[in-house]
C-alpha cells in the first residue's frame, strides 16, 4: 500500500509555468534569470496558500540549473535539479522564522553565508514567515542582507508585510502575490481530478473554489476531504453537505414567498433550514449575500462581480428583473441590522423570524411610503383670508346728482364670494359691503381710491395718537404684569429675582431697571428683550427704551467668622492683660507670629 500524499504536496508546481494565477511574478523572475539581472534579496508577500514558498523553491532550483532552458525554466535532468527534487541539495537552506526568531539563529545563519557553495553558482537562503523575527534579530540581519557575498541570495516570505521593518523592505526586491481567481482554481482542480480519475461535477468544484477564497492550498485540502467522504465521487449536493453551506434554492423560494407576502410559507422554509442544523447568524449572512448578488445582477456593468455557480446565474438574472432595487437595498439594511444585533438577542430563532417577517411585509411598507411622499407633494395652495372692509352708512351719500344716468358708463365693484370655510376665529361679516356709487364722469375709480387712502391715513393717525408716554404708576402696573407672565411660564427663579429689582421712570420714553449684583444682571439679560416688548406694547409706544443700572454690593472686608491670626490673638491678650506686654518689653522678647 502506497503512502498517501495530500494533493497540495503531490501537485506542488515544479516549474514557473505550472504556478497558478501568478503570471506577473513568474514572468518577471524568468526574464531576470535570462538577462542575468538577479537581485541579491527578494521579499515574497501575499495571502496564505498562493505560491510564495513554491516560487521561492522554483527560483532557487532554476538559478542553479546547469542546463537552463531557452524559456527560462530548469531542465530537471542535471545533478543540481535532481538533488533539489530529492531534497538533498546543499545549496538551498530553508529557515522557519516562526520557530527560529532569535538573534542566535540569525548569527548561525550569517556564519553559514561565509562559506561558498561546493557545487553550483548560488547558495539560496529561504526564510519563511520572516515577520516573526524579533527586532534584535532583524537588526543583526541588516548588514548581511545589504551586502551579502556574490554567491548568496536571500528569499524572504511573509503573509504580513506591514510587520517588517522599513530598513529590511528597502534592501529587498518586493513581489506582491495576489489571490487566485475562482476560474483559475476551478481549472486547476479539474486538471487534478482528471489525473486522479475522480468523478467531479463542475458546480461542486466551483463551490470549493468559492469556499477557499483564493487560497489554492485550502482548495486542495477541501477537495481531498470531500473525496474521502464521498468515496471518490464529487457531487454538488454532497459538497454542500460536507462544507455546511446552505443551498441557494432555499433563498429563491424565500424570495418568492416574500414577494407574495406568504408569511406561513416563509416560516416553514426557515424551519426546514433550522432542522438541518444551520445557525441563525449563518442564515442571515447567506441571505445577505443572496440579496447582494441580486443587486449586482441589476446592472450589466457589474455583472462580472457575480461569483456563483454557473447553473444559478440565469436564476439570479431572472429574479433580479422581478425585484425592485429599492426592495433589495431595504432588505440588505434589515439583514445587516439583524446580523449585528444577533449576538445580543436571547431568543435567537425569534430574532431571525422577526427579520423574515419584516422582509415579508417590506414591499407593503415601501408602497405606503411612496404614497405618502406623493400625498405630501400634492398640497393645496393656501390663500390668505382677507377681512371685508366695513363702510359706514353715513359715508355713503345717495343723491340724485351722483346716481348714474340712463345710458351712461357704470363702474360696478363686486366682492367675490369666498369658497373656503371660515374657522371659529374668523367671523363672517354681518352685512355685505355696498360700495359707494361712482360719478358718471368716468372719475369714479379715482374717487373711490382717494377715499380709501384717506381712511387708512386716518387710522394710522389714530394709532400714532394712541401712543402714550411713560408714567410712574402705569409703569409699576406694567412691571407687575410682566412678573405675572413669568409666574405663568413657571420661571420661579426669575420671578424671585425680578421681585428684588426696582423699576422706575427716567423720562417719557425711557425707564430703568436697578439690579443689585451680577447674578440679578444675568437674569435680567435673559428676559430683557421680552420685558422691553411688554412695556412697549403696554404703552402702545415702540420708541420706549430700557436702561439697566447695576449696583455692585460692597464686599465685607472683615468677616465675622474669620479666625484670628496669632498676631491678632496676642494684641487682644495684651489689651486685656497689659502686664503681659510690659513683661515682653522688659525681657526684650521677640515673638514669632
């Protein structure tokens, strides 16, 4: 029985042409070898499982090949290539920096660099996971990396480029590896299953490629597991079952139920999904990805972003045509919010069911919001209600001289009927207004306008004459009324402060408010505008102004409760007992206060 070798090792590329999805790097390396323009240090960085270490090994084998091919590939026939394939080459040294990350490990490596190769042109040092080296190890490696011997080449590989010191980056030629596309992964898997004579459906390979997320090593490992699980037969259904992936058919059925607002069918579908062991957060995440794919299918320009099994592409396109973009975007918002709050929910199943209920009646909510927007736009035009002008009967003189003669021109002014309803505060006129008759000489319109102007001017004169000057007693009344207004507004702190102030007349159009201290001045500043408007309205005089008189309170320089100093205590004692002071003077004592 032959020993089993995993596909990731068994089908590891041995030449640059067999490397999958990194043509931009392999072409550069082959041209550098052909033109003898090799750098002394390389840095291969990128995601896991995309071929960094593989390309480093191929480069190490190719530059030591004795019979280099015209296309820049190794011959695989010379002694150097054979020893490399067998793993016995002395010119290639691999170091795992994750477990050899100390200064002593780097020093032993530097000691080895000093010896020239016994066979071949170059000694190649491959340091994998180089970002795991300590800072002191990096610093010990700097000088050798900058000026190595002519026969030494360093190839550093890492998945986390940002953790490497800038001094190391500046000394290396950097190559960025990219994720392998789904199509390239599927083609490579198809080649392997053909060689292994495994029955594999293409949709199953596409699901494996999507699950690997651009990592070829993960894709090969997944395929090996499923082949062992299914006894050499790779189908779409057993791949979904093994990878614990929810079939997209469930989401198409859920979408139909939601669009028809069939809540019972949607709940039964979710119950079927739940019975198969899928967690609620997985369902929400997969449904969000489903709606994202629908949104991508709405526009042909971004249709290439759709990464699904080919058999489902037509179903996605057809479903996207039936679903509005507003519904898809709103559904994505609902699912995103539900997924964020999933961990905080105590009843996980109910949380997912509430999201399904929202999605089921989402279209109805969108229709109602659209109707509301249309209703808000179509607002009736608001007309200003004009009060009718009352004309006294004494001003209307019906004389025979002003009556129009037969056959003469007549000017009839009729007031249009109001079609809008009157409110409780708008009382209709008791009598229709009859305009005065006009003269037959054609000057009736001018005469009517002149009378209206005279009436308006008379009203303005009456308003001006109604303005009163400030008097002491009415000013006190106005002040008390303003305080009552503040009480009604429940501004109790302001009321108590205003009651301590004084208001008095300064002249006929100026009054002053006397405040004591900055606190009262602050309260008055808040209500100053309202107070002035109140007084102006009370006296019907807009020319009235206010003046504020601030009286600062005198500070108590010697508070009663202040404790006496030692000097004051002695003076008080000497005042009460004079012999104490006399004794101090006789003895010539100096007291330390």
